[in-house]
C-alpha cells in the first residue's frame, strides 16, 4: 500500500505541473503573453463570481503562489477589476473584466476540446468519475490529518 500511496502522491504533483504546461501551451498558441498559467487558472476559477482575497485564498485558487502578487498583475493587465466593498471599506472584491471573461471562454473551449479527445481516445467518463472519487477520498484523508492529534494512529491515542 505504501508504494502505491507514494506513486499516487508523485502522480498528483506531476499531473498538476503537466496541466499547468497545457495551459501555458494554450496561452502561447493564442499569442497571450501578459498572463501566466497560474493566473489563468485563478481567472477560470473566479469565472462570473465576485470574490474577496480571503475567499480566493480559502478556496485554494492561488495554487501555491502569492495571491496578492497574482491579483495585482491581473488587475494591472486588465483581466480583473478590483473594487472596495461599499459595506466594509477594508474589504476588496475582484471580478473578471471583459478581457478576463474572454480569456476564460477560450480556456473553457480548451477544456471542452480536451474532454472530447479524452473521451474518444483515452478514458471513459466512468473511469474519470472513479478516479475523482479516489482523489476526493485522498483529499478528505489529508484534511483529517491536518487537525490536532490527527497524525496519531489509534494505538497512540489509546495508550
């Protein structure tokens, strides 16, 4: 089990990096140079919502990068609009600009092409559903390990 667990961890990491490469290749194909792959994923995850920086962080949309830096660049390059809350002037909300909405539509088209090709040549929808169930189980397990005392096994807790 340990060997398979370690293989899964490495695959998840490698798949994430490879997926970022796919996004970068699409940006290159589209001739878009003022945004990077991580920032593109942030935009896609925001989509048509209005979110605070805290919500972006809590949802994990920053993907390990500095969220403040990425938001600053996205606003500077006119992919995001940043506005102060009318109710709490300390809080700012971000939403996609027309330029950001256009890019997310193009990335949505990439996802559609990818899923069509996957379905026709590589994996079935059911196989992806099963893989997603396993990944969600891993996420729940890892989340349970973050809490106080969760790293202790049943024997250590009893003794």
